[in-house]
C-alpha cells in the first residue's frame, strides 16, 4: 500500500512541478491556508502584546477646551463634592482602597452626566 501511495505522490509532484498553471493553483491554495491559519494568530498576538501610551493630561486639556463655561462649572461642582465625600470618608476611618473604589464610581457618574453630549457621542471622553 505504501508503494502505491508513494508512486501516486510522485506522479502528483511531477505534474505540479512541470505544469506552470497547476503549480500556481497549488501554491495559491497552500498560501491561502497559511494565511487563514496565521492571520488570526498574528492579530491575537498583536492585541495582547501591544502597549498603549495615552497622554491623559493632554486629553483632559482637549476635553476642557471643548466644554462650555456652564459645563465647566458643573464639573467643578461635582469635583468639589467628590473631594468633600473623600474627606468625610477619611475622617470616618475608611481605607484608601474603599475611598478610591467609591471615587471611581463617582467619576463614572460624573463623566456621563457632566460632559457635553457632543463629546459623549463622538467617543472623546
């Protein structure tokens, strides 16, 4: 059985190597299979190995430039309120971890309620 398989493979190899059109078809199929297998792996590797460096100070400046005076006043009110809550929690003896986790939830609410609607729609928050 192995001799018949070897003979068949030899005939296929000779046919592929001697016929230019058939050689292109076979190489195209092999390349297509390699691309189908390798591209998702390359995409996953690039996603998980990538490093993003965001200049948050510049981003905050851009957002502040886009805000009206009324929106800036609302944001300042929320920040003052958040600072007062943090101070009160510190006075009551809460841990820094607990204070920071409550601050994160306040920041999420602040962002969605005080940023201008145009900023929220365009995804620049």
